[in-house]
C-alpha cells in the first residue's frame, strides 16, 4: 500500500510517498528559511502564499517515476501549526483524494515526530520515552503504544528551539539561530557564564527556558564589546545549560517509568552536542537511544506518510475541514 504524505504546518512544503513493503520511495521538501530570515522569524501569510506556489513542484519531485494513480491513500498534517499553512496542505490533500478516489487521513504533526524513528529503526519497541524538542514544542512523552501517549513533562513557556532562536537574535546571528549557536559554540567555553538551569531540580518533568533566555539577555546588555569570542562563550554556556536540563529530565523520566528505549525527535534533535550528551546516558542508565536521520529531525512529509500508513482506519470525509492550530497529543485516539 502506498501512502502519500503532505506536510505544510509551518515553513516547509514537503511531500513523501511511503510504501508499506519498501518504506519511503519518494520525497521532496522545500524550505522557506531564506525568505523568512529577512524578517527574523516565520511570517504566517508569506508562508501560506509560498506553500501555494511550491506545492505542485514539490509533488512532482516527490513522485519522480511513481505513478500518481498508484497512490492508495493521502495523509496530511492537519495540526498543530499555522492555520493558513495547514489549510493549504489540507486543500491540496482533499483535491488529490477526490481526483484519485482514495481515502483522506488527517495526521497530528507531533505524532509524526514521535513515530519518525520507528520508520527508520523497526527494532524500536513500545513502550519508549520520547524527548520532542523543536521550535514550537518541548515535551517528554511516554509512548505506551501507538496512539497512547502520556505527556510526562513540557515547557511552561518557550520551546527549546524558540529559546535558541531568541538567543541567536540577541547575539546578532542569522535566523534560525539554533544551527548558528551550535556552530559558534564549538569555539566557546561552556563554563564561561554560569547561566541558570531552570527546574533542573524540580520534582517533576516540566521544563522552562524563558528565565534562561532572560539571563542571556541581561548578560549581553552588560557587555560593551560583544566580540566573536564572547559570543562563542555565551553560545556555548547557553547551549550547555539547555543540555544539562534536558539530560537530567531524561534521566528522571527513565527512572520514573523504567523504559529501556529513548528517542530524541524534533528540529533540536539535530544538535550534535545534545545528541552526544544523551548518548552518554546509555551506559549510565542501561538504555538504548535513537535519533532520526538529520533530514527527519525537522518538519518533513516522510513521517506524515508513515503515520498515515499506520492510521488507515482514520479516514475522513473530504467535505469538511479538520485543520487545528492546536491539537494536543492527549486528544489522539488509537
């Protein structure tokens, strides 16, 4: 069975085809980062317009030699995300579903991230712990089985990726700030600044990064000559503070649940320093840690197509819209 997946929740236009026997057999993604970098963040209206302009080309690239008429069902991200951007993907999915006379399946974007490593590593067994860290979400989820997710902890304020972007802006780095902070942090001293580790000693698994970001803000304001070395030291110290918090929370979640497998998902999962830190927990906690391929850390359609193949029974009518700017994981049903 072939499932075509469509992802337009934010600033990536992506389409992929998942074959239940062969895995991903075609995919394409177009990123709007360069366009939004001029504004220092994603402009929703511009994102929607660009999805309109690029989605047909992305479909053609994803299909390659695949016959469109061989598609058995269409899955698409229906939330959470930017409402206008989601509507573009849904409208396109509805059109394909009607033209091909195949089922239409709405997919939760967060579930896509949670399940994406399973697509690459079929040896992963539920239950497992997932650390989902992206520009819009930061949460620790107990994946008990497909469709049964318990949020053990989440950020009270900024998501991790959002904090990286904001700190990047404070340091005068290009958007998005995360990759640039990671890059300059390699030349910095992670102990140069003693930034706070919010909630690291709390008795729960919740997170908070607003205070850490504010501490960086005050530090930058008090520096007269913000040269490249100081920027590198601030970036390294900030990044280490984030890593320390996430590592501690993952350790607590494993001790709490007794899970033996942990996956890291979302755009921030591409951060090598974070990967290395969580990897060190393998021997300490006797667990196995998995990461998606770099290209599947950020928003992509492969994960949507894959989850769509697992949710074939969730088909909906094409006459009504099901997009949701907010769609909590705990509202998903099996």
